C-alpha cells in the first residue's frame, strides 16, 4: 500500500514545463538592469528624441533651494518637504522600463512548485483591528507563514514623524508572553528586529517553539540607490540595515519551496517603519500564494491578497473566513 507521504511527493513533482518556466523566470529578471544616464532629462538630447534608454535624475530646485549645500541626505524620505533647502531629485524612467513594470503588474513572474497539483482560490485580503496584546491567538487557526514587525522594540531612534505613532507599546516581557506557538504546527516565522533586539528576538523564537534557521538582511538604499548613512538610528555607527530572523516550527515541512531566494534584500526606504515588499514575495514563493499567511503589528499599507493582517492601526475589521467572522465579527 502506498504511503500518503509518498503519494503526495509524486503528485507535487515538478513537470518539465514547470522546470523550464522556473528557470526562465530566474534567468530573466522581472525588471531588467537599466543604466544611469550622466545627464539630466533636460540635458540629454537622446531623451528628448525618445532614444535614450537610461534612467535620468532631474534635480528639483525650488525657490528656497541652496544648490551649494548639495544633495539632501534623506532625499525622497525627507520629512521637511518643501521647506528643505537641500537638493532633491525626480526620477525619469525610460519608456521600456515603464512598460515592463506595467506588464509585470498583470502577470505572475514565478512558478510556485509548492502549490502542487491542487489549486485553491486565493483569499482576499483580511484584517482585524485589535491590540495584539489582547488577541486570542488560538482562535486564528493555522498558517503556513507568519510575519511580525516588532517596531515597538525600536525605541532608540531619532526619527521625526508628522503622523502620530500608535503602535502597541510592546515591551520585551510582553513579547515573551505571546502564545505564538498556537499559530503553526508546520511553517515558517519571519521576525523583523532591530540591532538592539536581535538577542531578544532569538529568545522569543525559542520560547514560541521555533528553531532559528536563517537570517535575512535588508540593506537600505535611498532614492539615488546609495547606501543609507544619515544616522537616524544607532548609537555608535549609523545603521543602514535591518534583520529578519527566520524560524521553523516543528518537523521538516516538505511542502516549503527552498533555495529560490537569497538572504539579502537591497531595497529603498519609504515612510517610517515601512518594510520592503520583497519579504512578502519571498514568503509567497516559499509557501505558495494560496496558503494562509498572517502578519502581526500591520497597518493599512500592509494589506495584501492572501494575507490576514492584525494591528491597532487598521481602523476597522474585514473578514471573509466564516470561522474568523464568527469569532471577531466583520463582514462575511
């Protein structure tokens, strides 16, 4: 008699077509490399004729701009807005890159082998507006992927925000008391931590029953694709990266797709505490877009199809899964 595990393995073997498509997706990036032009869009004659296929950076010089001061350190993430006296830039993309971006927004680039031959409808985005400290984790069910952005740990910052920061004021002790072990019997946990909180983050993973298996690094870049070095965080050195601790819960899930991505994310910064979307893509390639996925301490900008987002900045609750609607309310 054939064992269930053997049958499942055979059903989920990649076909030749899937292998070819996957290799093609890896060989040809979604957005091809595009060189930078050493001239602005106004100075480049080829740009005026529509033949220059390079990226242009056009200086934004307002009435109060002092060009002698040079470039603004924060560029497009500057909080001063029009009051900043430093030089800022507008990015002009060539037509072929803009067209490629529009095309990629309509289609999936990657094959998800871990989804196997059984295809389920991808859930719409769901969210619950609640203080995570008051959440009954056992009522949420099981998830293939969990992401937690523990921004409240990052208390040693020099950031200035024009919007009130209403994240849960979560202490290290609060985090250790969370019953995250209820969320997964198999799966992966991605835990965002700052430099100060790496050790307590590893301690939390162990407390919740996870084995620390990998660590991802987000190398932050600014609008000009340069390394962030302005010192909004850090005591002795300017911090230009953040860490994602990756934990695996119990067992060795065979349905997780492996070795599709690297452990470094190079991506630009956005508004305060806004993490790069690349981690979502890594998680979806690993567990499949149709698996149940959860994000804790999320906001409106984190809402995504296939994900349940939980945090106290959402304003309302919207659910479609009957079990969740019965427990937390919202719309069915």
